[in-house]
C-alpha cells in the first residue's frame, strides 16, 4: 500500500520535550540514568476525520527514536504528525532515550486508518477544465490504442500507429466530462459522432455484427440498455498512485473491448493526465487496454527519432561512453527557495550505481532543485548523433523533471549541451527515460567536448518523494 504523508511539528509537544531534556537538568551522562523501555508511555493519537496521526511519548526528560512504516530518521521529534492518504494499518516502533543513553529494546505498535482521503481537485480541473471538457481519441499519436499484459505494460502486445483505425468509426466519438458539486465524482457523456456507430472488439456479443475474427462497428446508443451519460465516481489507487474513474454498468466508451466492460461497472486508470491529453488503461481478465485522448486540436506530431528503433547498449558495455556517470558516486546540489536564494542540500545517498535523492522544500520551479553528477569523461564529436537512456525510480508520480547532459565545466548559462528536456513526467515506480538521435550544440551550432555533467532537476517535485537515478547509457546513435 502506498503511503503518502506530510510531516508537521506540534510546537507545544516539542517545547515540552526540549524543556524536559534541557541541559540544566543534568550534571553529566550517567549509565545508571539510562531509561528503561518498560517505562515508555506512548501517546499515539489517530484523527480519523483528517487521517492525521500524532506520534508522541509522555516521558519527561526523554525523547523518542521513531521507526514509522519502516523509515527511521526522526530521533528527537516528540509529537510527529503524519497524514496518511490511503486506508490501512501502518506499523511503528519507538526506542526511548535521554541524555544518558538509549534504553535496551523497543516498543512496537500499529495504527489503523479507516478511510482513504484524496484531494481530487487537480484531477477534476484537468478532466473538466473547471466546467466541461470534450475528449477524443488522439488519432495522430502513436499507441493511442494498445493492449498488453498489465497496467504497467498496456501496449506491449499491440499498439496502434497514427490514424491506424481511420477505416473505423472511433475517431469521431467524443467523451465529455463535466464538473459537479461533489468533489469525488464528475458527470460524463458519450457521443458516437455523426455516424452513430461505436467501435467494438471481435469478441463482443452484446451487440450484433461480429464475424468472430475482426473488430466491427455497431449502433450502440439507445440499444441493449446502453448508458450514454451519468455520473463517474472518482477514486485513488494507493498501490499504483493513480486516480481512477468508474463508469456505471452498460456505459458506452469509444471502444468496447469485452462484454464485461459493458455489462459491469468498469474502472479506468488514469496513467497520465495533463490539461491537453489523457491516457487511461482498462484492466480486464488477462489483458489491459490503453487509450490516449486529446482535448481540442492535435498537438504537433513528434518528429524525434523513436527510441524503440534503437539498439541500446548494456550499461556495462564498451559502447556506453557515458558509463562513468554510473560510477562517479557523488552529486553536486544547488537548491533554492521561491526567491532563488540557495537553501540546504537534499537527503542523498549512493550505492551500487544508484543515486538516491529525497526531495526537500524548494522553490517549486525548474532549476530550483538541481542534482548534478559532475566532471565525467564523455567524448562527444562535433556533428555526431547520440542516444541517451537512464532509469528513474520514483516513490510517487512527479509531473515534471528536467534532464540535461552538458559540457563541464562550461561558460555561464551552460549553453554547450548534448541534450535538454525540461518536461519529463515520471510515474510511480520504474521509468526508463530515453532520447534518440541527439546532437551536441550551442544555440543550434554543432559542438564537441570531452567532459560532461549529468543534471537531474527536481524543482516542484513533492516534498518527501524519493527519486533513484541509475543505468545511465550514452552511446553513438545506433538505429535498428
């Protein structure tokens, strides 16, 4: 179960703890004065109205050492408050300590959260535009339809190319979402377009027309008890860190993949959502289906070289000229507040080729949370093309991060770059981020250099999110 929380300090409890443990009460450390764990008086308070849990002890002169949800790191916080989004039971343990030392043993317990509480405001705004928004299948986008083995791989078995289903009726269908006064639902309506037909899988039996071998179009609105408008319930899946919407039984959708999708209330996972585009995945027994929607006119078709058409080198292969980034082991940080004043570095560790950063407060904008692997040998030739890949593992979804590979050292403004992308979105879990056929340049002019830095900027990422960077590959462009 995914656990997302914020930490606050209870000033009064902290003041009590600090006064109780003030130096004036002690003349020196004494082994005889070490507290005993059996004297611990836990004071754990669960507020089911807010999902806030206060972790405290009632032992004057002592302080707790908490391990909460398997995470330590709060040794002197008496009155720690965590906010849990997802319902469930969460474990904690605490050690008792004072100026003289730490008691032997620990006390363990658990807290139970009864309800999942999630703020759908951002999702509703994007889905409805604050009022009502019309969506259609993004015909010119690769993988606007697809199927695969799971929610994580919903187009691995098949994915539609641009305008792949031009001969069918799916591209004129419309799905409209409208805001309601209920913060946990939205209204939906479905239109089959001018032709009045809905696109269906060959296995559909609810509507006539299947020959058993081919997908087909059929009139569905007004037939078989079909529902073309109603209320869609919003929910939050903590395991996958995704908002979902559920359409009532017999609701129509631009593509009907299975009788079960039509006959039952069906949940659609929103795997990606912006003001302009939406990707949803439908899970059915043994198969997942992906659909990409767009609002308004098509965005510009991507002209970049498709990374799927590259022969990627292994991380430890000689062809990976960027292998030094995986073994450097250190990072330089420049984090700033909203006024661009530099602040302290984030929590950081490195082990076995993995850089781990825990996001702390920053100004919220690009370049206000820079994490840089500096001064690594990288032989970049003028006018040559390169492919770049890395793995980013995120503890929760992050709307935007920046990746840049740059000459190091460089002149002011770092204009000599192999590649820059300031709009990389991360899902919860593993993300393999790849860019193909890129050329080092300075304001469009090809350049060469022999030493570089790898920059990951986390400005605006949620405080507390953990991001792991690994498996960096930079290679001469190698198309299939």
